C-alpha cells in the first residue's frame, strides 16, 4: 500500500499511520453444541468481524468468525494478519 501513510496525513491529519483497525460483534443465535464459546460480555452470542481499513475506507484485511468471548488482543492474534507479522 504505497503512499497510504501520506494519505492518512493528507486526509485525516494523522501522520505515520498505514491503516485503522477495528472490530464489530455480530449477534447471532447460539451455535449448536457451542456451550458458552460465543457468549460475549454483553450477554449475547456473537462472532467478531475484524477489519483493517485504509485512509480512503478501502478494506485491506478482513477476518470474521472468531468467538465473541475472545478479547480484542485474542481476536487480533488469531488472524492471518498477525501470523504474517
């Protein structure tokens, strides 16, 4: 992503950045035979959608499906993005 750092500076006044990372819990019905694996801190069953987005809102990396009970750090360390680091 050549120039992405310059794009963040120009568009958002946020220097030295290559992308923005965030995650969203997607609520679902309790998966069969999952016990509490997908039960999150908001007392709902969910999976996590994890994304890395560039300055122009383009998705650079997406991972979905991690159990809702997993911490933010745990979600990140279970992605291929982290494993390639």
